[in-house]
């Protein structure tokens, strides 16, 4: 089936201006549709948008039997909110929903304003969460069954003229074209009961949805985004996780592996920052934590661990703790001798001391 329907981005930009100026809310009467639908992608799927009330982190996660679902369905911005737009998906709900929430609209107001101006809202499915933790979700009346949504702590959605609306706190789960109607309740229950940070709890929700039956077509791709509670003004620094599995037999298993590996690299980055701030003990602690996570993560290639150990060893050398660095370097060179070849190039870039005897001693660990 290749039926595709969506609103043009340029058309929705006009709607965005109207919503910001008018403050449309769900209880108000529906605006007369003013836009003409254009072709767009479909993404029948199950997803979650959520905010951690303790940390303020905001995120979204999704799985589908559709290629590269993360490119179209989930959107998030630090200090603003997150959006999932699916079923007969209109990707512009993502950036425009974030624009509205950044402008001060709540999740409910942003979602309702865009829906009220969408001539094809009955085939949409949405989840919005804002920076305060308010969530709003919608399942269109013509979404393919089994389909439904739950906004956190409020129970099932309320049927309206064009579909089911729900408003709640902290999280929203939504699913369509599922094998049964147990999928999204299982996701909600798992998210509420799971331990760990926001990424871990969203993964638990996706796993529960799959275990309950998942997409009736099977599985193909998955994605997860988590952003910080507050914007730094540098979007590249605000993303804690931004991971996609575009095509895999077991996308959730691969997504979980990538999340674990990202955790390790987040510690590596923290170690580098500690070195920059000359906090040696913190740097070494972060590097060791990164290596421990990577070593325990199933499917991580030895070359990934080798690089972590290499830069850990380089940090030790630069701290004057050469003897501690040599056993690590020896392990690295056993895994991959290219690191020994790289080492003499680092002094010119200021990454190792310009000491030929020291460099010879390091390289000798490869023999």
C-alpha cells in the first residue's frame, strides 16, 4: 500500500503563525481545514515521547516495520519538547510542533493547533511533550487498527469527532497497525515500572510493545533521541542520545547495543573535558567507566575498546604516569598495531610530549 498524505511545509508555516497568534486549544471549535494535502511518507509504528521529572531530560523513541523510521517520526529539542508524528505521517509536525512549544505553547496547544488546520487529521497519530512535562497525544479515527494512545497518568484517550485525544503528564505512548490492542497499554506499564534513566525506560517501553505483539507486519527500524533539560544554545551539545537503526532483523536489540555504546562514549567525552580542565582523577575515572561499559556490551568490536584504552593511556602519559600507561598500550597494540604507527605523529599535534625516547618506549610495547 502506497497511499501517502501530508501537508506541505510551506502551508503549515502559515498555520504556525496563526496558532502562535491565536492560541488555539482543544476545547475550542475546530478550525475549518485550509490546506490541501500533498504526498508524504507513511510510518505505521509504535512510539513514546517522555520527560524525566527528576532530570528534566526530554526524549522520544520508536520502532516500525518501515525503513529508517527515525528520519521522519521523532523530533526533540532541549528546553522545548519532543514530538512523534506517525501513521500517515506529516514530518512537518515535528519541526513546527517544536517551533510552537519554543514560542510558549503547551504540548496540548501546539498539537491541537496543527491538527485543527490539517485536512487529513483523521489519518494522523501524534505524541507531544513539552518542557514542563505536559503531554498530548492523538489517534486519528481512520488510523489502521489496532491503534490507540495513552497519555501518562490519565488512562485511555477520549473519543472526539476526528479521533482520540489524551492529555497527561510525563509520557505518551501511541501505536497503530499493531497486531493487537495490548501493545500501547504494555508500553505505558513498562515505562512507569522501569528503572534507570530516560533512555533506559523508553527502551523498556519499546521492548514491552514488541513483546505484546508489536507491528503486525514485523520489525525493521528503530530510533531514540534524548536531549538535555535546558538548551545551551548549541544543539550539538544538547543531545545525550541521537541513535538510529535504519534496517535490521532485530532493531530494538541493535538500538539497545548502540545506547550502551553511546553511554561509554559519553564517559569518554566527559574524560576529555576533565583533561581539558586539568582534573586528572576525574578524567581517569571517566575513561575507566567507558571501558568497563564497552567491555560488557554485547557485540562491541575489539577495535572500539582499543581506541578507548589508547586515549586513556595517552592521558596517563600526559599526566606523567608513563608506567601506568604502558600495560594499556601493550593491550591496544595487540588488538591493532596501527595505533603504534599512529603514536609518533601525535607530538606534532601537541597530543604527546615531543620526546623521542618516550615515543620509542611507547612504540616498543608493540613488539
